[in-house]
C-alpha cells in the first residue's frame, strides 16, 4: 500500500516537472518570438535606455557605445553568436570595386565644397578652414581619431546601425522605407547632444538646426544603403568609413573649429545649405535606382542571413 502511494506521488511530481518545464519553455519561446517580430523596436528602445542614461540622470552626454552593446544583448537572446559573427564580418568586409572607395572618400568633400561655394555666391562668407591652414598634417591625425574604433563614434554607431539594423530593416520594410527608419533614428538618438553645450551639435545651432540635422542623416542614410548594397553588404565601407569621413570633412570644411579649443557657434546657414546638397544627392540616387537603392545587387545570402 505504501509502495503504491509512493508511486502515485512520484507520478504527480513527474507531471508537475513536465508542466513546469513546458511552461518555462513556452515562456522562453514566446519571449524569443516577440524579440524576433519586434527586433528593431526593441533594439532602438534599448539603445535609448543605455545610451541616454547620462542625459536623463545627469543632464549631459550620451554613451556612443550603446548601439554595439544593445545589438550584442539582443543577438545573444535571439540568434546567438551567428548574428554577432555576421555583423563583425560586415564591419571588416573590405573587398569591393575601387569606385566605392573613391565615392566614400570624395562625396563628403565634394558636398561640403559645393555648400561653401553656394554660401559664398549667395553673399555669405566661407569658413577660414583654421585646422587645415594652421597645420595640414593635422588632417592625418584627425582621420585617425575619426576612424580608430576606440575614439570614432562612426565605428561605435555603425556596427549597430549599418552592421546590425540595416539588413533587418531592408528585409522587413524594403530598402527605402527600411533606410528611412534607420536614418530617422540615426538622427533622433543624438537629441541629447543638442542640449550639450560642449558638443558639435550644440554649436550647429542647437534645436533650431535639429530638423535639418534629421534631414541630413536621412539623406546620408540613403547614400549609405546604396553603397552597402553595392558593396555586397559592407558596413565597413558604407558605414564606418563614410560616416567617419563625413564627420571629418564637416569639421574641417564647414566650421571654424580650432584644435584644442571649445566649439564656437557654426554658420547655421552654411550647414542648412549642406543639408540641402546632401538631400539632393540622396534624391538623385533614389530616383535613379527607382527606390530600390541597388537592393537587388545585394547577394542572396546576405539577405537570407539578415
């Protein structure tokens, strides 16, 4: 009789263990499915929670590593190391036709010089290019600063935006809409910097320039996606390098910044002209590619692995 009672108890315990395991598994599966269906939204939210922490606690600055930290967390929960390896591969994919390196190196300079030319023709004055005129070799030093991973916000942001988020956005929403989503967040997440008196964004004009900044980032994002798709998914060329170079040449050609000194107010009109120039280029690319941004040239394995 006692043996029978023990068997009954064991059976009940086993059933409870099975139900508990099943429920835990279902909860885990449900959470993972939620992340898969809402990857971009969760990713963006996590970036703001982590990245804006200094702003909403002390009122200054952001953590530029947040896009990388957030993508590693989400990838670990959803796809594991396979997704992380995909992003790393994209960030160091250097093989591409030389024309794309030429475009990355020249577009930021050309757009900035066109903007300066329009500003001068319309009655304004050109920046004095203080950094270049004082020491031309400083261009090499600043290039290193703007591209070296530990100091380059381009690297810190683009591993997340172009390396991780762009493939997901293109696959889910299409190349143009997906790009505009990334571009809008790309500009919007820097909002705290427009209140930071020591930042370049504050010197641009603060919140009065903010809408133009968003437009500029949307336009650069279109150009970046076009390059990304034509370089077989290289976040190195389309993101890290291009972002680094347009940061560099904006500083050198569109401002009166001086090495080692705090930023003084930039010429907001010149920056608005620059925004229009970049937007014009993005519109041309969008029209020529019929809104596809060369997405059809992206290898199928890159799309499937997104």
